[in-house]
C-alpha cells in the first residue's frame, strides 16, 4: 500500500511532524516486541536494536522505490510518474513531498536485515521470525499517520464509522462526497490481529514450526488482508492496466502458502496415529 503524500499541504509541516512521530513510534514498538521475542527464544535482544537501523534504512529506500515505480493515478494525472522521477533525481529523494510504498518497505527492510545478519553471522530465518510480529505491529501503528494526513481512505459511505475528508484532500471525481470508508483503520485493525496471531502461533506451535515459518505466515495473512481491502480503496497504483498492489498481494499470499505447504508436506501427508478409541 502507498503512504500517499505526507508532504507540503495545508498545515504541511504539522502533518510531517505528526506523521514522522507516528512512524518512529511504530518502529520502536516493533523493535521492543522483537527484543522480547528474541529473549524468549534465547537470543541476544541487543541484536534487535543494532539491526534496527539496517532494517529502517533498507525499508525507507525500498518504500521509496516502490512508490517511484508504482505511483498512484492521482499523481500520474499531475505528471508525477515514474519517468518524472527518473528525470528529476532530486524529487526522487524528496521524501517530504510524499510517497512511500509498504511492499517495497517490507522488501527493503528484509534485505537490510539479511545484510545485518550476514555481517553478524546470525541465522537469518530465525531473525525473520523474531521480527515478524513487530513488523505487523509497526504497520498497525503507522497507519494512523494516514489519518493525520487524511489519506488512505476508501469509497464513499454513510456507515456510522465513516470518516469525513476535507475538500482539499478529496481525490478527483469524489469532490462531492464528504464521508468515506476509513481504510487506514481497517488495515490497522487487521495488522494488529496479524501481530497477535503470529505471537500465538510462535508459542502454540513452537515445537512444529521451522525457522522462517512465522514470517511466511505474516506474508500470507498480511497479503490476504491487503488484497481484500484493495476492493474498496481509491487511487490504487496501476501497472499494465492491473492493480499493482492487489496483484502483488495475490502472488505473495500464494507463494507464501505454497512455501509453507512444501516445507511441511511430509507432516501433512503423514497419517495420524490411531487412538485407543478408534474403530475398525
């Protein structure tokens, strides 16, 4: 999903300040949760805080690249497309003008973590599992930055929990509508649920899970949620006439499920032992 423009707009500096504080809060909550998970698994929690900067830098770079190559239609209509960014390098790095994409952020963060674990000779899949619940928590918290910016809202609705979007922040074609689905809230709740499920799985199935399984579960659960929410989202990024985020989420969820099945195929196919109460 895209953090659509947290740049200079009415009250821009205020929006940047609050948005940045929310994102930083999410990152530190994620690191704290990961440090708790590391300690529970018998790992050194200091590695979490040392590796946080690697994951953050990689995540920011990846998120920006995703936005550059998949800008939303509203920005493309204004001429801010991929070609514009490639020919205006200063604008490409001007984060304050808006544009961070979560798919790229996750990929970049994972790459940063991989580099860090390689340098420290740590087991990469294990640390992916340690960080996965915190990642979902950070996304749950970070989505409230979209509320501050009056962005990431869904189709118009008059439901009791609809949010009011002020005229300057309404997308072209929806100027006449006042209330919209709080898409940021839906995703925040979903991500919080993903965090709790991952924590439960890591404890309940500790003896059966392989290193990397918790992260695969994160990919599946997060992607399914995003895929479904894209049906009510406005201004979705398009690539070759297809919804870029939704297409990617479908692929990631499918690939994650296939990888999880492949890793545990023998256990799944193995017949269950018969109990004393089994009948012939």
